[in-house]
């Protein structure tokens, strides 16, 4: 009877249970055991690749004083040694997802990793601030190639939806270590050998990931024989890059400056033209069938909101803690932000299990509801409040973001058709980056906890309403 039950499960596509394993071996069971180490190796490669992308978001910040002295960088050029990476990365996410679907996620992932290693070496050798900014922009190109393709590969690595959801939670948690360790590792490397060493950590890791990722596949044939929508790709890149530039410029220089207004105007015009062209082309970079899905539209709204709340409040608190406690050095201020950073290294592990059990929708709504509460808590925060009060607000905001963001990623991975997995993840990550830039530009520049918290709570509450409405089928 055990054999009969086992074969029935095999025909339905279910793996054998431990009880089945005590009977006769199911066909393919031995192969499944031999494939587990390879799956673990591939998962590690995908996690480390995404960790490199996040590491380079934060690792250079603490090295800026040493960089400025060595390269004689002006005050105007210095921020763009950091932001050039972010602007290009955000601008190319949607296009790189479409390219992964057409040219194959494994090919795009391997090419981007090799480019990341080579460009990191060029950044380490940069003779001037201008050269470094150009190198950081090119590094953003490679980073944009890594993220959507890695998520498409992760979907192929775990065909079962429940296992994929848990794997995405683990992927998000483990790769977030790169973002958290960036400032600390950057400080250690700069103290040991100067700012150039922060780029020399990338090549050996990238080469190790290339070796570990041999044999990665999406679990499907490449669909990319359709013509590439060059106008769509170009306009999406221009629109997203201009939007990111304009929002970053608004956060640093002000909303009414000419560069800010010009960049935002270019972004709006690019997206209007993109919408017009996409309705007419035969092979759009934004497939109507994908964006006709109510659940995907809801996920994009949630992605903008979740990143707006988390990164906007993080930037606000990082700036204000230094202003509230000027006698404390940067190390103490950095330590005081640990309640906002450490949870993103382990809460996504829980998020993956919750999403697998209850579905992504309730978990995303719980995360955004937590952001509403976090905004209200921030609004009531006294600048002279003690460490426990500030840490409590940070924990609430961190847990809320760590619930919503991985659940959104898992939702898109399950919802999107396999042949459009890269495009869908590119759209999701473009929405996330736009939300992050908007959060820094809006919340990060407000003067008081009351105003910052009120904007955060109102934005999250609006997103909850939009999310519920967007998830209703047409």
C-alpha cells in the first residue's frame, strides 16, 4: 500500500514523504537527494550576488572623507560618487528584467557578475572624482542586471510555490546582511588601506559566485526570440533614471531648483510617451497581459509604499539622531541605528513562512499597517527621548518593512508567468527604488518627527486603501 500511495503522489507531482522513504525508493528520489547540494550551492550564489548589490549601496558612504582628500573632490561632486550608482541602477531595472526574459536569465546574471568584478577594479583605480562617478554609474548597470535575473533564477530553482516563497524570504534576509555590514566593512577597509579597498572586496566575491553558480537555469526555455522593444527600453530607462535623479536632487538641493524640476519633467514626459508607444508596439517591454493582473498592480503599489516608509524614515532618523546628539561620534550614531537594520537580516525568514501559510496579501497589509503605526509612533517621538523610545520606533518600522517587502517579492514570483519572470521582478524593483528615492526626498528632508511621522502614516494608510482596491479583479 505504501508503494501505491507513493506512486499516486508521484503522478500528482508531490514529493515523497518521510514515511514513503521508509518503503521502496520512489522513482527520482535518489536523483532528488543528489540535486540538493547543487540547489543549495545555486541558492548561495544567488544570495551572494544580491548581497554584493546591496553592499555597494552603503559601503562607500563612510569612506567619503578619505576619498575627498585623496581625489580632491569638490563638495558638489562628492554625493554623486554614491548616487550615480543608485540612479543608473534604478533606471535600468525594468529594462534588465525584460532583457533577462529575452536573452535568458543565466546569461544576463553571469555577464553582470563578470562586469561587476571588472568595474569594481576600475573604480578602485580611479584617478579623479569624475572617473569614479563614471565607474560607479557603470557599476549600477551591472547591478541592475543582477537583481531581476537572480529572482527569475530563484523562481526556476524552486518550482514549488511554497518552497519558493520560503526561499525568497531566506534570500532577502541573508542578502540584506550586505546592506547592514556595508558601513562597518567600509570603515574597517578604509582605516586599513584607504577608500580604494572598499571596491577591492567585490572581485573575489563575484568570481566565487560565478564558480558556485555554474549550471544555473530558470527551469524553462528562453522565450527571448521576440524582437526587443528598443523605444520602450530607452524610454523606461530615461524615465526611471530622470525620476531617481530628480528625487535625489530634491532631497539634497530642494524641490524648486531647476535641475530637480527639469529631471521630474523629463520623467513625466518619458512615461507618457512610453505609455503611448507600448499600446502600439507588437512586443512591448511592458506586456499588457502582465500589467492587466490586479494582483501585480497591487504589488507595485505596495512596493512603492513599503520602500517609501522604510528608507524615508531610516534616512530621517540617521540625520536627526546625529543632530540630536552632536557630542556622539559617527560610530555611536551608527550603533544607535542597529534596531532599524538588524531586523531585516532575520525577519524575512519569518515572512517567508507566514507568506507560505497565509498568502502574500495579508502579510503585505500587516506590514503596511505596521508602517501606519510606526509613523504615528515617530510623530509622537520627543527629540530628547531616551534610547528605548527611539529603539522602539525603529523596531516597529523595521519589522513592518521586513514583512511587506519580501512578501511582495514572493507574490510577484508566484503571480507572474514564468516566461515574464524577469520583466515582473524588474518592474517590482523599479517601483521599490522609486519609492526609496521618494521617501528620502520627502520624509528625509522634513524638520521634525511630528511632520515626518504624519507624512509616513498618511502615505502608508493611503497605500493600504489603494492595495485593497487594486487587488479586486476587474
